[in-house]
C-alpha cells in the first residue's frame, strides 16, 4: 500500500478556480451548491492526478487539506467523483488541539507525522503532495517523498507529475501471502 497525503487547493485547484465565480459555478452544478463547494477542480490537474493514480493499484489517499474540515469522507467522495477524480480519499489527518495557531506549514506536517506514527506507517511507502512548503519539516531521509506544487499551476506542472510517478514506481509492489 502507498499512502498519498493530499492537499487540494494549489494541487487539484489553482488560483484561477479559487478566484472564479461561485454563483456561476452553482448555476451549472447543483451538487456543488448543495454541498457549498465554492469552485471546481482544475481539469488538467485532475487529468494529471488521475495519471498519477493509474500508475499503481495500491494507493490510498489520506486528505491533509483543509477541505477535511468542511466535508466528511462521504461528501468528499461526491466532490472527487463529480470532478472526475478516479479515486477518493479514504481517510483524513485528524485535527489536534493546539494546532493551526503557529505556522500553517509546521502544523500540517505535524498532523501528517502524527498520522504516520499513530498508524505505524513511518517506515511504509508514502508521499505528500502539497503547495505548502512543509518539506522543510521532514527529516532528510524522507525529503524525496514530498512534492511541492505551485498554487498558480497545481498539478499542471508535468515535471512534478513525472517526479511523483517515478517515486511511486520506485516502491516495490507488496507481495501477497
């Protein structure tokens, strides 16, 4: 199993979507209005993310994005499917008291580290895709598992997509007993 810690804004969406008209979006998408989703995912980012997800059949998405605070897993499944993402989050990092007050990057990394520790995954196969530069808080032996996107482009950057795919392909497939 490969655990993919995913941010949404700046990865699957870009600033273009963030600053688009919510009213116009809601006129054309009833489900988004019902769930109060303010903007769509970027089509090319989704295409590239689906390309990443298609590399392996053993990827589990763990949502580290702030989107986890606004929608539960069932609602996130609806959002991901309606944005044509081929795999939805299966879990989220958990909010812990005392976080989100100091530095957003440090706090996000702390939540991911807690998830890894709490689920005995530190030595397992995992990657992080985020537009927050949280990689500076990773121990050096794990820095190659962090992929920084730019919030203006998200996963529109083919070089980052290729780096992620190369990393995913470097993990051996788990053998079944």
